[in-house]
C-alpha cells in the first residue's frame, strides 16, 4: 500500500498509516530528512500525546503517555552499529508488551523484531513530496 503526500497533508498521511498498519510495532524507515520524526510526532498528536515529541537519537527511547493509547515508546536506532546494542538496553522488554512501539531506523534491528510488525518506508520524491509504503508482516 502506497500513499503520496506533501508535508501540508501530514494529517492525511497519519490517517493512512493508522488505518493500514496491522501491528503495534511500527518501523519507520527512510533516508535522513524523509519525515520519520514528523510522521511519528503527528501520529502521537492524533493519539492525544501532550508531551513534546522528539527523536530519541541519544537516549534511544522516549516514552509518551496518551489518553487513547496508554504508554507509547518511540525509538531511534540511527546510532546503532549492531543490533546487540539494542539488546543491551532491553529492547525486547519493550517489544514484548502490547503498547505501541514506533521505531525510527527499524531496519537496524530487523533481526530482533517479532514476525508480526508493520513497516512504513518513506521516500522523498523530486518534487519534495513523500511516498510512504506500508508493509504488514
């Protein structure tokens, strides 16, 4: 499933992601600047997260509270050199619970992901629009 959008259509992109992902673990993959954090931030806003949403590049994980989804975990694995680094801080404990896990650079821990997860692959087009492709595994 693919959806093409401009940044001023982020709400439509969020609705597409929300309506077409089948799992609570969602990996957001794409090049730097493709809109992973923007999409996650907008998704959290729709889920009524009131805390500021920012990419956890250095802390690796941020936890947000949502009145509609409970605890939401936001990961950024850009800095990982090996999936074992995610194991060192206990990523499996997060992935084993039913709460939403929104993972930037999820391809870096692909070997650790459960079989049942969704991927949102982002691409920047020549006209600066984005194309997102959802894959449910």
